[in-house]
């Protein structure tokens, strides 16, 4: 059996790469309020990222997603996309972004080889957007969504974290966008990774969102996404061109089917998002490690992938989400 497998015989073919720990928003559930950034000397260069991806491709990794922080803050990101699109075996390069800077970069990224974009958006209300993110940039995000569609970065998916008492009154507004404007919306359960003692008071369960949608907008029919489905379960409202996806890391753990690992901006391999266990790859890169040596380190990291995450019983507090490339 060829390919990359962890200790639980899960095939690992998807690498998420954080290209920066910097972000131009300050979403309160994503940061603890501290904004000390990595020195630039500690952040992997595009060439170093390319070497890691070449080694991962040798092992059968086919999909790469660029994340952050906010990846579009990294200058000339299209150069990295072009570099990675030339790696034999890599057939899908995608991006997760807050969308603020996307309108001016979408076409360049598509031309360089980017296939798809996921855009984080938790509210459709300008004042609430500023309250959640610390910045009044909703119009920029909406422009980024339209630019991504125009550039052909389809399907453009909207990632929405629903929080009780914050934006849970907008579930129907987002769901209606899938019917009225063809949006692909993914509702994501809140993950309390910043608290030492997990606080679930903000959690809105997927089953409650589904009940609310079906009571007001109609029956949700299961459907499939053409590409990049990941852990989401997808549905469609009657007459809708768009889809509604649900990601439930707490109410329905999807670890049994997890196929991914992560590379942090400072060059550490993280086999599980919700575990602080990491393997240092940057030191080997800067000591001139060969592709075979990098392959061996990747195998070591993947072998350490846990069977499942421990939320909500144990919170992950070693790094903020912007530092590990959620």
C-alpha cells in the first residue's frame, strides 16, 4: 500500500500551510489579545515551503491549502502559488482568507494556479463585523467574494463561525444567500481552543442550526460538493443553486476521516490542529536537508498524529489559531 499513512491507517494526502502569523483583523475568538509576531527570519521562505511540498508530494500528498494568519498579507503570494503548482503530484492548491485584500489579488492568484478560495465571514452587518473583527472592513470582504467568483476560484466557500449571543440571529440570513445569490456557506461550530477550561457557553450546535433553517426556509436535502468537501456535510435548500455545509468538530467528531497535517509559518509540522505536538522542520531545512531527509521527518510527524482530538475536555492553548494555520 503506497502513500502516506498515520498510525491509525488513515491516508494523509492534504497539507495546510500557514505562510504568515500576521493578520489584518482581530477576531476576538481567534486571538487572546496578544499580537507578538514572529521575526521574519523565523518565517519560512517560499523556496523553503516549496522544498517541503516537494517532499510531501513524494509521499503522495496531492492537496495544498495556503492559510495564515492572513495569507494575503504575504507579499506576492502568487509567486508561491506558481511555485507549488509546478510540483509534480500536487493537483489542487486552495486558499483560506478573510477576504479583505482579495479583490485586488484574485485574478493574479487564479492565473498562477490557485483553484479555489474559502473566505471567512461571520456577519453580514457592518457594525457587527467591526465589533467581531476589530476592523470596519465588511465591504472589502464582500468585494473579495465577488472578485473570487469573477476570477473563477470556484466554488467560493464562505466559512461562518456561529456564536451564541453574537451572530446566531444571522443563520437564516446566511442560509438565504445560498438560495438567493448562489453562495456556498459552511457553518462551523465554535472551537474553544484559547481557554484553559473549555467554555461552551458560546457554542451553537449544528443540529440547532439545521432545525432553525428547516423551520423557516424548507427541507435541507443532502448533496455533494464537486471538490474540496473536507469534513463538511452538505445540503441544499429547495430551488437553491448554492449549498449549506456544516462542520461539527464538537458535536460529531470527524477525526476518523482526517486526511491532513499542517506546516506552521515558522516551519513546524503539526499533525493535528487541536494538539500542541509539533515536529521542527525549519532547522533541517536550513541545515541543507535533502528531500529524502525531509521525507523522513514528515513521516515522523504523521506517525505522531493522535487518534482524535480532546476537545472540549482539554483545550489547546499553546498557540493561537493565527499561529498554527487553522
